[in-house]
C-alpha cells in the first residue's frame, strides 16, 4: 500500500504564533515557513507598490499580520487548522484568555 501521508511534525514557522490543541494538548504552530514567508513578502510588495514607495516592507507586513494580528484574531480557528498530531480541528474553546478579552472588547464596541 502506498504511503501518501506526510511525515507528521509541527510546522516549522518563521512568522506566526503557537496554540495548544484542546484535545491532546500538543503545541501547534500557525503561520508561515521560511519559504512561505518569502512568497508572501514578494507577493505583498508586488501588490503594494505605493506602500513600498513610502518605505514599508513585505517583511513588516508579514510580521505584523502573522505575529500580531493573526494571534489576536485566532487565525488558526478562522482557518480551521487541524492539530498536526491528532487531526482535531481548532475550536473556540482553544482560544487564549487574551483572545477572549479581545473579542469581548470588540463585542462591546458594537
Ligand atoms: Zn491534538
């Protein structure tokens, strides 16, 4: 039988954050590998020539999105990321206290 499964391990991220699986407690990584970050940065700079002309960089945009905004928005839940070890999809109850606080603050603004 052909083995089509990739060798399982936590994603090796260059940009991003870590979250713990609520089911098995394993640490997971959300974000971009070095190669993915290179692609993201190149695409961002190609799509944002005005911002680049003003001195912004793809690295800065990538860093801001994956290291700050994505964590505050629980991007791994929004994207339905699965735990690399047990394949459980990330749910709301895996949110960190900080993210809950952020969400309640946003709710109160409405
Ligand atoms: Zn798990």
